[in-house]
C-alpha cells in the first residue's frame, strides 16, 4: 500500500473516494433537544451539499452512522464519530478499520480529511493510529488458499490543512507506524503457519532471514549440542521426543550510539511450534490450535523487529526457545527429574506444563547477558483465560517499576493488561519433596501465578523481570476490528515497542 501525506491542503486530493467525518452535537429545536452533525472544519459548499440531499436528513453524526454524496466528480463517504469527548486514539484506530472494511473494494485510492479525524488535537498520533489500524486490518493469511483474496484499495492519502512545515514530524509518525504494524503482521504470520511447515528448525531459519540486513542486529542460533554444553536440562527434556533440533535463537540489537546510560532490555519468548502435551497427552479437542503455542516467541520477535527497524536508542536482546513437545520412546516421562541450567533440580509431574521448562533455561541464559530488565512472553496457562478472559494479558513479575512501565505502555497503545500477584504460598507450592522444584502446583487454583512463581527461580538475582501470559489475547481477538476474527492477534507487540520508546 502506498501512503501519501498532503499538508497545506486547500481541498481534497484527487482520489476515487474522499472520506469526511463529523462529530455530533446537541441543539434545541423548539422544545426538543436533537442530535445533529457538527460539521466542524467543513466548507460551506460541502455543508450545503450534505444538507441538500433527502438521504442525509436522518444523518446526525452519531458514532457508526454514515452517508454518501458526490462532489466535483468524487464520491464522498461521510462517517459519524459521535461525541468529540469520546473520541481518542483507539476510537481513531477503530474508525480507520471501519473505513478500510467498508471501502476496500470501492476504489483504488482513498483521501481521508484528517483534520476531521484528529484525536486530542494531535495530527501526528492520529495519522499514526490510522496507519497502524489500516495495515493491521488489511492483514490476511491466505498463502494456502488456492484463490487469493483481492482488494482494490492500494493508495491512502492523508489530507490536512496543517502547515507544510510540520510534514517531517507527521511523515515520521506515519513511517514508524508502518514499521510497527508490519511487525505485528509478521508476528501473526509466524503464529498462523501450520506445524507441518513451521518446526523449530524452519522457524529459526525464517527469523534469521527476516531480520537479515537490519542495521545493528546480530544473530546466533544454538542447537542441541550447544544446549547440552550450556546444561539446559529442562529445555532438552521438552525436546526429547521431537524429530527436530531444539533451537535457541539469540538476537541482539545495538543502537548506533551507545553510552553508559544506554539501557539493555532482554525479551524471552516461548516457541513451542506444537504441543501434544507429551505423555500427559492433551485431549483431541484441546490439541487443535496448539500451533499457537509459539505465539510468545512471535510476540517478542515482532517487538524486537520493530525496535531495531525504528532504530530506537536502547539495546535489546531477544531469546527465542524453539522446540515442539512430541511423543516417542525417548520422550520425557512424568515423574522424571531433570537439572536446569542454573543447577536446580525439577520434578516433572506433568509433561504438558512444558513451556515453563523451556522458558526457565532460556531465562537463565538471558540473565547471564546481564540486562537491565527481562520480559518474557508465553501462551503459558489455560488458567489465565479463567482469571482474565480471552481479551486481557496477564502480567506478573518481581519489580514494581517495570510492571508500572508495562501498564503505562499498554494504556498508551490501548491494549489490555492486568497484574496478578506472586505470593509466598504459591512459591512454596512449587517446591518438590524429592527435588528443588516441581513443574506444577498441588492444585489447579492460581495456576497462572504459580507458573510465574516457578519461572521466578530462573531469573538472575536483582534483575527486574516481568512475565506476560498471552494465552488468551494471543489468539482470535475478533472484538477488535483491526484484528482477525480467527487467528493470531499480534497483541502485545505494540505495548513492548512503546515500553522501549519510554
């Protein structure tokens, strides 16, 4: 898609469709209060045209309303935005999604009159929100369809009367939004790949190829022999039944200018390309969609990709633990005891609680790089869906400042996050009678935070750490118009990028 910026615009750009917007306002007519379109920023000619058509008589500017008219040979699509006080950047995203979905096959070019769609008086952020939403809304995973989906729309124009002197800042906001939205879509692509195509080996190669050539990025991939050398007994136990090599993808982005004040953040992602449950076999119905069990790794990779391509002034390392959890005669059996990279022994009571085993060893490896903070992301527990539903990301950790930073970043990007506690009773519940730890608690209650209490054991001393459980929000967020109704959502990529910006 081509995106054009037209500042200092005295009239709409030449496009197949012109999109205008209006808030609603209340007026008193006689003894009644009625809702009418405000038409702020509209020319007298456009106001007269809108008011002259009988088809627009019932148009009041309420949220979700729309009407059309022709003007100087152009087709004009008018959207109602509702009360101006309710219109924020998330409303702008949802409006942009509606524009895309309603008009994507109505014309090749669309000129949006952005002065009428600006939220909070901020043209830069409003253009960025529109750009993000339109690119995310236009996402399709159709590579395996014999007949591809086609869309007529290919050119987006932002018209604004704002001075041309501000073009550089607005254009940068648009360009940055393109990078972030495309990184969200890259994460979605990885998650949506079927497990007969995406295994640990092909996944690692695909990530390395995708990031190749990005300035400041170095890549390293550790295979089975390397994991043995690093004594990653938990990670290897999960891979024991697999036909594919385990892969620990280690990515590092270093900004062009590094000082003693440059922060170093580490991302860790669970990359289970398929999870059968191992010998603790999942029921058939629960095994469907287990290709999504690597969404945590795709999420942190998407954020890493965006941060590197944006050239943000922060060092970021990204560690992706990739394997599948399969069954053969070598697969790990329940009741086994393995030794983690940090020397702790773990009793494996349930081979379906495997993600925490992979993450634990990778967290220790990440800690050895001495980052200023570690954030891991994983589709870790079904219990997270019970606690927070399918729309909210669970947050746990050991550092209040980092947790507050993530909450602030999520609020800024309008993604949902909620913090759960890790209490000593749950830490104690993860202790084993015959090993240092066990990989499941003594009861099903508090399962999400108990998993975090387990992971906490593998984070280096004094390193701020946060754990994101995306078991619900990583998949099928159909309530958001810019997310696919079914399939990977890419939720939390934008939050992690925003945290790096902060």
